[in-house]
C-alpha cells in the first residue's frame, strides 16, 4: 500500500469522524449540551451559570474542564474505625453548637475538608481544587461545604445562619462518610439535629430549658 493511499484513508476516516460528531450534535439540538450538564450537575449547573454571569458558553467550559481534571478520581475506602472517628467528631461539634455556634461551624469546615482528603480528593490546603473536585462527584451537596466556609469566616453572620449552614453541610458529610462503606457492615448513624435541638440552638448558654 502506497504512502498516498494511506494518507487518503486517514483523511477519509477523519472526515467521517468529524461528520459523525456534527450529526450527533445536530440530533441533540441546540439545548442538548445544557440538558446533559444539568442532569449531571443538578444545582451546581445553575450556580456555575450564575457565577459566569449567565454566560452559558463559559459555564459549560468550566464544567467540562472540571470533569476532565477531576472526573477520574475514585473514592478511597474509609475504614470502619476511621468512619466511626469522623461520626463521633461530627456528633460532638453538633452538640457544641449550643454553646459555641461559630466554633462548631468552623470545626465542620475543617472536618469536611479532612474527610474529603481521606477519600482521595485534593488536600485541604488546595481548597479551591478540592471544591471543584467535590462539585464533580457530589454536585448536589458540595454547596454545604461552601456554606459553612462562608459562615465560619463572616463576622456578621447570625446564629440562625450558622445553624442553617451546619444543617446544610450535614448532607455532604453523610455523602463522604457513607459512600464506599464496606459491604456487610452496620455503620454507626450520626445523631441528627432534632426538633428538640433546633429549639435550643439559639438559646445562649445559661438561659435554662
């Protein structure tokens, strides 16, 4: 087979692939990419679009780049003893909220970033990278980490807003500690913030029942 023939075959193959790609895009329609990204990212899609000033092209590029960079991360296994340690720490910080809400929220921020690193995500000192990676694998709950981080570092946030941040962050905590639990185990359940707790979270220390 001559060199010219090989080149012609390659050109034909490339043209066929390009044509197939264009046909697939045409079948998807103009909103096909947006629909696919919305299905994958859920609420994270809307937040990304807003962050880019409703510039859909920039938002889509951002999301595609995250998938390309962090999509291959695989959750590392969480040993039962390690999980129990994290569950115990979360329970303590929830209870501590009554007397020290701001510290409890700061502790939640630190704990979530540590668990994420344990599961194979970027280390806590690479905060933005960690958030971007979590947004690919936990798009429905990653905002919980952003919320506690904002609350922990905002001097004007109210006690009620701190409480809501902690409640919001719990979903990501459950994602990170439940995913990959070894089969056959019966992991300890974290004590939820109950209605009784909610009624007391806003009471200052020493106010009584």
